[in-house]
């Protein structure tokens, strides 16, 4: 790999137009373009095409083919990009750079399904990812990752080893506590168990740890959110009025404990008719948008109600990682947007996030 000085002193490559074209690239995740400081090297191949290497400060590798197209168009030359994800921020908790809580005001809205697919999508975007299932009322991550019946193991009788599935490190409260016990848990007990699971699992180095929170906004959720050094939370809701009212309570709770709300995900947003292809808004329309607007947070994604999502889940497979499934693009767009929001919230205090309509 070339150092910047060597590279940019190269007479054959005109750097300014390339830097300008990268800066002009726009998308939901790259709302302020691609910064010059993400560039590791630019070189020219014998056939005059350009070879660019980038270190991305957030997980967004799947967008590089679009960036190549944009550059080829802008510069009128063939461009190929090699990228890696290199998050330079210091780890906030042990070797973990960002902890992201996935929460919901009420149960059954698809929080766990969304959490695990976001984790899979972030991994596919080039990040090191873990998922911690803290949903004491119905830990479903073991099922969603095909790990039902797996036994937790320890290393040297000290640290719990995370499970490894679909390239994601995973740990679940469901491996350790019979679910019937959870109904009698109180806030401090549950948050204690979460801290213990977080602390005593040998996560190693992670860019993102996704935490699947218990649904609701009671004592347990409040104490849990206070115990975890989270970079932010994503609130999953359906478009129904009741779910939205509970999502609103979720926003209020996270505001109270100063955990930034990165945005809402509207799950089961609409149903695409398999006959005519039309989108039907079974549970209502624009509710999440209005709620988000009221609280000054974005809607990060509209995920459709899709039979495939349920079927993959029941088989312990991640639909987000199946490139043949159209819905995988929705999850990867949401993952890139969450990753970039985490970056920009630290590096640009106020930028307008552009939300695409897909
Ligand atoms: P929660 O964690 O909020 O309780 P789950 O993720 O367990 O919800 O999802 C509840 C049920 O809804 C599961 O059967 C799941 O497969 C299904 N489900 C979740 N999201 C979708 C979706 N977008 N389309 C179809 N089924 C979904």
C-alpha cells in the first residue's frame, strides 16, 4: 500500500478531481460525501484505469460498487475501489467500539428479528460484530441463529466463550436462565444479569455489539439502559397507533438516561402484494414518520411484512445475508445508515441525514 505523500506526489495521478468527486458522492450513509481522509491510496493502472483504496470509518463496504459508478461517471474513466472497515475511535467497553441497543415499546413488533438481521448486515458490510440477547422475557437469538440447545462454554473456567454463527459472536441470557424465571425478575436483578453477561463474555475486539433489549419501558429496561455504555439506541415499532404510543415512551426513556436515539425502524411497514406488486399499508401509514418528526429523530428504515423474513427466522438463517433475497438490501441500507450515524454523531455535530425511500 502507498503512503499518502508518495501517492499524491505521483505526477501521473491528478488527485484533486478524484478527491472532489469522492466528496460529491451522496447517499443516506454518506450524507456528507467521502472525506479525503478515508483515502489510503490512489494509483493508475497500465490501462489508465484508477485503483483506489479506502479505509472506511464505519461499516459500509457494500456501497463501494455505487461509489465506483459515481467516480467513473464523474471522471470518465474506469475506477475500482478496494475498501476495509477501520474504525479508529477508541473502544468504549473492553474491546468493543460501539454498543447499540435495539429496543421496542412493546413485544412482538419484530425487535429480535430486526436486531439479528442488522447484526448480520453490519458483518456483511465489513465489520466485526457481536449480538447480546438481553431479552429476559423471550430470548430468541439462539433460535434466530440456529443455536438452540447449545451449551455455553468457559475458557479456563473464567470467561464465557461467545457462540459463533453466521460470522457473528453471540451470547444470550437464554443460555443461562430458564425463561420461566424471568417473569419474577426485578430491575436490579435483570440489569445485574445483563452487566454480568456483557462483562464475563470474552468478546474480543468488536466494532459493533448489538444488544437485543427486553421490550417495554419499565424499571428493568431503564436500569439496563443505565448499566450499558451504549453509543445509541434504535427503536423498532410497527405502524400501529398502540405500538407508536409505546415507541414514544421508549424515546422518552432513552432521553432520560442520555442514550442517543439514532432513529426508528418501522417494521411490518407494508405488505407487497405477490400478485400485483402493490404496497399495502396493512397497519397504517406514516405514523412512524410523524413520531420521528415530532422527536427530531430519523426513520432509519421501513421493513416490509414479508413471509420470507419469518420463514428464514424459523430456520435459524439470516435473510439479511442472502444476496438473492430482495429484503437483504433493506437491512444492509439500514445497517450502513446506523453505522454512519454513529460515526457522524461524533465527528459532525449537526448534519442532515438523507433518508432514502426504499
Ligand atoms: P419481538 O422481538 O419484538 O418480540 P420477534 O422478532 O420475535 O419480535 O418477531 C415476532 C414474530 O414476527 C416472529 O414470528 C417473526 O418471525 C415475525 N416477524 C418479525 N418481523 C417480520 C417481518 N418484517 N415480516 C414478517 N414477519 C416478521
